[in-house]
C-alpha cells in the first residue's frame, strides 16, 4: 500500500521543505514534493504532483483535508528526515555486536529504531592472539538475512528493524600506544596472507576497517583493502602528520572518532587532525556525547572539515539506552556511570550515546542547520558504508528509511524500509485519527 506523510517539514542534506508530502510504497520512496495545497508546490514536477494527488485521493481524501486513513497520515507540525545510519556502534539496549551469536545482532537491530537508527554497521574488534573469525562470521550471518535450509525452509527468522549493512572492523591492526580499551592481546601486525583470509571470511560484507597506517605492512594493507572496495579509516593510531598524509595518498578516506585514541593536535606536532583539515576527500567521525569530545572541540572539528565531511557516530556499547548498567566489552567488565561507559580502571570504552541524542547534542553544541545535521547523521555515513545510492536522502528511488521528530527533536516514529518499527503514543494517535496525545518520553527521547 502507498503511504503519504502529509504536511511535514522534510529535511535532508540537500533540501529543507517547510511543508511537504513524502510518499512511499513497499521499501522505497516514490515521491517527495512541497505540499500540494501550498504556494511552494507550484515548482513541483507534474510527475511528482500526479503521484501525490493519487495518494491523497484514496478513500476520498483531498490535498486540502487531513484524513484519518492509514494511507494518508497527518504529519503537520512534525519533521521527517532520512533514517540515521550508525557506522560505528558496538551495541545498545543490552545487546553487544561483538558476539558469535547472530541473534544478538538481530536483537540490537530490533532495539535500534527506538533511537532513530534505520541502518548500521556491525562493529567487530579483536580476539586474543587471532583474528576475530567467529565474530565476523556471526556478523555476516546477520547481514545476509534469512537463508533456506536443505529442505528449502527459512532457517532464520527476520523480525524486522534496522538493517545491518555490513561490518566495521575496528582493529586488530592498531597502535599499542593508542589502543584505548582494546586489549593488547588483540593487536596484530598486517600480513598479506591474513588480509586475504579476512576478506574471504567477510564474504563481501566488510565496509570499513579502522587501522594504524604507521604499522609495518600498513601501506600494503591499505592498498589491498581499497582495491577490495573497503573504506579505510585511520584510527587508534600514533601516526604523525606526515604519515597521515601518506596514508591519505594511499587511499585512506576517513578518520575514526576524531581526537580519541590518536596523536593529538599540537602546534609543533599537528598529527592526523591537521592532515584531515588539508584533505578534502577525507571524512571524520565525531562522538558528540560531550564526554569523548568537548563541545568546543566539536565546533572546532566542524570548522576543520565542515558538516559535509563529518560523520556523527555513537561508538555505543551494550549499555546504551540505560541509566545504570553493567556489560562486557570483549570480555572486559564495564559499567555506565554519569553518562559514560568505562572499564573498571576508569578507561573510556565507547559511549552510551544514542543517535537521536547525538542529533540534539550537535544542534545545541554547534551552529549547524538541521539539514547539515542530517548530512552528518545520514548522507555522510551512507557514503562511508558504500550505500549512498539508496540511503541517506529523501529522494524518489531511495529506501523508505525515515525518522519522524517533533519540533523539540524528540523521536515520534521510525520507518525501516517502509515498515513502521517504532512509534510514540502521539504517532499512534495520528495513525488512528485520534486527537494527538503528548508523546511518551522513553529511552529514545533522552
């Protein structure tokens, strides 16, 4: 069935339509245009106008009247944006992505839409003295979806939710000095044969690899990953400014969680961040939780690279979404305290940030527009994950991955591939035609 969200503010990295209609059918967006009964609609194409008129005409509805039909939903006073894509997360809602159980990844996928996430990369870290093969295989199984057994029946059940787009391998080829919460026993030196083994295990699902380019064999590893179509990100690295520039020349196009686990920006030792500022092809991840990076530094980073190259991430752990929780990171006990995730010795281990809160944070910390924030939450991560042709924008032909927010940027609903997978009481009231109730503030509204 075709669904039209009517009269909403439509915002993505390219456009900000103050009152518009967006229509989707099945998994895809079919039409986006200014509201038909608004003066701005005069510039809409005939094809889009016809498509919207057909949708609004169902069950006798008109473009001038909001109806309580499920196919034409009153979204006036709300904001529709592309779904958030978290390209660097280790879990949330009690589920860890560093797992050998694909069902735990699916549990995270069901929870994530309550934070506005419609797609994500499965972050895999190291394993003691070996490659994390079992974890990579679990991620591949979750990404590949249901598969038929020998009798032709689906051996896995798809419960819906955010879409796993592939794997972000953070390590094991990282610096001992800048390893952060990664165990020393996880670290490895790049090796050509091992790289081929890694690519074979990942079965084409490897999207991003975070590595330290200054390691012996780092240059060859970068070249091979780029050749395989993988985004290479400099991170957990002690690379100098010169080494970072050389890594960019070799094919690095991203910096992992800027400022964290890397050589700092100093006046006589500028490090990777200075190289980032001079490299227009390189994007940078930012954890905008106010813990990992001071708000003033978030503003400085956005001046260094601009919103068009920044990628907001959570780097979240299984404890995300809980005020007080204990969990594990790669077998290490960790806990949530004062809005941060820490190991027993106080070391930061990822975050407890959610993507909807990252949106609110960046809007309060910096002078960016909502469209620029959408670029950082959706379009730019889609590019990093090699999915920019189908995700990250409100555009016909793109996936119907949508978040609906109120004017305070509190999440009201999340659609993944055209399917409603999270809804506040207020959005359910709109669907039923009841007077709109005050939205419930759950874990997604923090």
